[in-house]
């Protein structure tokens, strides 16, 4: 896709948003796309959202988020990331896999963290019920990943075991050590956390399985509290997520024994496309989970990443007398990126991602 074609694509996205009633603006005659400036990413960037913000009566970042899904309808675009005050950073599909893996490995577990809620104070309050308390704890982690300052309070002090067994933390002020850049809040929101209560005591499941059982269902769904969350088999979503992560860590160890390391590069084949798409979608999912106060969105996304990982793995290591090649190093880097996203996502849910399972 040339810059001229991309410019037309951005204009089409604006026109679709106007036609569908999402924006009330006059479609501009032209849009400029250019290589991203420092702090940006991808192949091209455009400031169209900043230009449209005032006539639309919306913040520029909100305009950018409206345009993003319309841009992603074009199959030649692999990812669109909103940065700064509202710049749209566009990655084209031909160049996306290498840049995507490089970005994930550069950011590590913080890949997908952003500042869409920077400067906003969110006060969470939960009743003295175990699912509400765990939900508030995980929601606070997700909100902080997007730059929010979070304060968590409870109607009555939680049970001690909810802290010692389930790892619930009470953040009284500030963004916490995991996001030192989020300082003074300029906007405040009060959120009452009231998911459907747990039908049974989740403590016998232990920290990881209990938190998953309480967080994986949508807040309006009744959670199941049973031994199925401890089962080491494929019909257990938590097991699939942690097993996929553990397999990527095992590949890194095995590759080191063979004398080679991950190196981002072109990875071809239909088997890797679902994984690349799931990894590219991670920042959007995190931002949506924060915006909609829904950590379950992150949990379900981790299952999608885990389910897309296994087709890649058999071709990562050389077979027999085969020597490690650039293709092996590139596939190992992609596996490393998948494991990184899974570990980072589980951490935001307060769940461990063991290297051995």
C-alpha cells in the first residue's frame, strides 16, 4: 500500500464513521500520512483525529478510537495504535510481523500498557463479598496499566484470607509501583464494583484457580466454583493459557541448549496468522478492558492467544541434523512474544505464569 493509497483509506474510514453516525464532521478533502515521529510506532502515522476533534466536539483520542476499527477493516492494515494526544499509527500487513514481535520483546510484560486513562482518578468501591473484592483488585491492575490513578475501598474490611490466599491488595492512593508515571489526577470517576456474587467459597481452589474462576466469566454471569479449574486438561481454559506459556519458555531453554536465541524476522504460513492477529490486538483489548471496567475481556483474550500458539511450536526447533536457521530464530522470537503476552496478561489478573507446568 502506497502513502497515497493509505491516505485514501484513512479518508474512507472517516467517511464511514460519519455515515454511521459516530462522528458529526465534514469529511476533509485530503489526509496526510507520514512516517511516525519519535514516540510513535508502525509504518505510517496521521494526525487526522486531532484535526477533527474540535469540529466533532470530542477529544482527539476518542476520535482516533472511533476511526481505528474502520481502518482495520482494510485487509492490508495489520494494526492501528493510538499514541500521544490522538495520533493514529498504522502498521501495514507486509511489515507488521517483525515490528510486532520487536515491540513485544522490547516492552516485555508491559506490552499493551498505555496512557489512555492518564491523569484520571478512578475510585473503586466493593461490598464485602469475595468476587467483588477480587474483581476490584484485578480491575485496579488493568486500570493502572492504562495510566489511571486508582483508589480502592470496601464497605467493610475484607477477610484476611482474601489477602493471604487470593492475593488481594488494597491501594489507598496513587497508581502503585507498577506505573510510576501516573501522577496527579485531573478527572475523577466513582465505580461501584458489583459482579454477580460467587455461589461458593473459592478459597479451597488456591490463588490462581480461584481468581480465574471469579474473573473469567463476565461480571453479570454466575461463576462456577469447582475442581474443574484445577484440572490439567485442555477443557480447562486456565490450564491452556498457562500450558501455552510454559511451552514457550521450554522452547527458549531448548534453543539455548542448541546454541541459538530468538531473533525477530519474517514468519510465514497460515498457521501463524491467528497468533499474530491476537498479539497485535492485545493493546486494544487491554484498553477496552479498562474503559469498560471488564477484566473478563482480558481473560478471554488470553485464551485466544493461548489457543493460537500451538500451531507455531512444532516448527520452532530444528529437527535431526538440521542446523538452526534464521527461520528458526524468527519463529522462536514469535513464541517468546506469545509467552510474554500471556505472562503479562496473567500478571494483570493477579495470576502466576510458571515456566514449568
